[in-house]
C-alpha cells in the first residue's frame, strides 16, 4: 500500500484507543489541576510523537489528529490563561510542538516510502529470480530428451558409417551434442542446488568424501597428495559435496600438467571443516579472481573450450557450498598455483573421534590412496 494513502491503519488499534484515553486524562488534568501547569500538555505531545514513531499513520488521520491535538491543547491553555493559571506565552508552545511533530512526520514518511520501495524492488527481484530458476529448470528438462535422442542417432551413424568424411563429421556432431548435454546437466544441477529443499542433509565425514574423490581421480597423471586428514563431521548432502569436490579437482586438472602437484586435505578450524584444494599449476590472474565463481566465467576461455568446460563448474561449487551455509574462497598466483578452500560448519552434535579409525595416517606417515600420497607437497 502506498505510504500516502488516506485510509486509517486497521492493525493494532488498541494503541490508538489507549493513547486517546491517556490524552483525555491529561486534558482533564490541565483543567482540574492548574498547579501542574503545562506538564499534561507536554505529556500529550510526547506520547503523540512516540505513538506516531511506532506506527506511521497515513495522510488524513495524521492531519486529523494533529489538528485535534492543536485545537484541544490550545483551547485548554487558553482556558487556564483566562483563569490566571497560565501565562499568555504558553500558547506559543502549541505551534512549536506542532512544527516539531510535522518535521518528524516528514522524515518518518520519507523513511517509510524508501523502505516500501526497497521491499517492492526486493520482492520483484525474488520473483524474477524464481522465474529464471523455473525457466532454466524447465528448459533443461525439455532439452535433455531431444539431445539424448540426437546423440544416440549420431552414435548409431558412427558405428555404421564407412566413409571417413562422414565419420569425421559425425564425430564433431557427437562431441558437440555431448558438450550440450553436459551444459544442460550442469544448469539443472545448478538450479536444483540453489533450492535448499533439494538437499538431503545427514551427518557425514568430509574426510571420507575427500578420500573417495581422490580415488576417482587418481588414474589421471598428476602428483596426487592427501594433505591433512582430520575427521570432520558436518550436516551435508553427501552427493552434492562430492559434486563440488569433483568440480574443484577437475578445475585443478585442467590447469596443471602431468608433473604438477594437486593436494587435497581437510582439517578443523574455529568450528568449521576446511577442505583445501591446492595445485602448482598455471594460477589465475588477479583481475579474474573476483569473477571466477560467476556463471559462464572463464579465466582462460580458449583452454576451457578445449577441455569441454562452460564456466559452470565453480558457480556450481559456490551454490552447493552456500546451500550448506558455508563459504568458498580462492588464492592464486600466476605460474605458482591456486588454492581453493571450502569452509563448512561442523555438526555441533558430533564429537571428535580418533582419526586413525578412519584409515588416515598422522602427519608423519605416508598413505597411498590409489596413487595419492599423504604428506606435504614436495
């Protein structure tokens, strides 16, 4: 409702009734107890200011109440003056108090108008975001079927074709369709991740998810290192965290060579589980650090294209982490390496246990996880 609407607010009317009773009592005191002088008069104006500050009235009731209070208090002061109980200059307080009240009304209504405009814009933005989310979700669902059908036919042609030119052309078609399917799957995952109701939160050990991720990627020729491996229990969706960890490891693989090192570890810090992904790859330019988590952002567009990326991986990571009430941040130096850290709140109901029971060694030991070595990066 517009802040300058003329109607009277209908909520919490008992406050208005209480103020009217209080004001009438003070008007009676002005007449019956002249020795109080203007104390009841000030009580009326102060209480009116407090009441208006608590619930801003609309234009017509504000003007009506202001005129009534000015008229009644001015009249009662005039009566006291006629009886010799008040000096004449006390009447000047009526317009003075009214002017102060009007100034407060102006500022209060400006603030109310700004708050209502901010709320309107926020609600409109929420509606637009929800509309965008539904569009992406519906479009992704609708695109998956024709892409799958087209890809299946392309693969069928690949198997039956004998002409090298046709085989080469169909290979290009199949590759692009596969890329398009990955894009659709990524968009659908991003949309569903942003909806907290899609998460299945249970207590999980982040260290186990890290170890599983290393086992999946250990066949890729890199120097894999399992860093700190403390047991950290968090309330999380295990599958979504695995997707986030895989995306960060894939990002590290894309920006490293076979001789580079990728270290993954998990530790406790100030009530959070900190999962770190450190590599000795090409690094990220400083001007790209602020935007790498944006959708379709690429620090190296050409390289991302060659490896099949769309710039959705890191935005999916951020969405998953924030859905778990966590944070993700990155530090990087060009030609030195990059470190991503995910912070997740620990499960307050899970006490620490002996990490050796989970199959991890201490910092002085070395444990192989299908090619991953426990220890510092050399």
